[in-house]
C-alpha cells in the first residue's frame, strides 16, 4: 500500500463522516463538491461535523482516492468507514431517504 493509500485508509477509518472533495465545506471548489455539502446539510448534518479532505491540496490523495475506492470521480463520501458514493449517488440516496438512515440523521 502506498503512502497516500495508507493516509487515505487512516482518514477513512478515523472519521464518522468523511468527504473527499475539491475545496472544503465552507468553500467548495466545484459544483459537485458543493452539491455534496448541500445534500449533507439537507440530511441535518452539521458541516462542522464532516471531515473534509481537499484533494486539490495533495495530488497523491487526489489520485489515490480513486484507486482506494475504485471510483473515478470526486467528491466521495464515506460514513463510518464505508464508501457511499459521489454526489449523484448521494442525491439518489437522499431522495429515497436512504442517506438519512445511513447518516443516522433526520431531515432538516
């Protein structure tokens, strides 16, 4: 496992709600990352409770996360160590109510 993969694995295992994104919760740097934050807010998750990793700050993590999850796009959401998906999957799960259950949150 590469250094980046080890750092990713440590992050995933040490955070309840982890979002690999472009930018951060206060300043998303792409529309999909912004949408992911809005979906989490709509689920009643406080953005301060979300651990975010700005993939633009670290090329190793930016590439490594795609290999780690076997998922080609960013953002990527992990809840309690489990890969959930990107913003499209998050939206589908939110609309069905499944994401709220996974997060253990109630709708805002």
